[in-house]
C-alpha cells in the first residue's frame, strides 16, 4: 500500500495529504482511533475523522458551508 500511496501523492497534492504513522511509536493514537491492523487508511475532513463502512451515519448539519440546508 505504501508504494501505491506514494505513487499518487503528486497527483492528489492539491486536495489531499498522505501521512505515514508508525503505530508502535504512538500508542495514544492507536487507542484514540482504535487501530489494530498494521495497515490502515484513515480519512479526515475539516480535522475530523471520517469512519467509512460503519453503516448509515446521521451527521449534524454543517453550517460552515455556503450552502443552505
């Protein structure tokens, strides 16, 4: 997975950032985000963790955007 992510890093640099974290050196990060696998992809939007594959999630309205709800 590291080779794939490093290969697309230049392409997605305008809208995404890729970080590599050694989970053995940051145990607090493991408990905070419930990391158990050695290879995990995480998504963040506006500094908030987005959990994919957890079923339907009803999110509160985001009033910080220009769109009216």
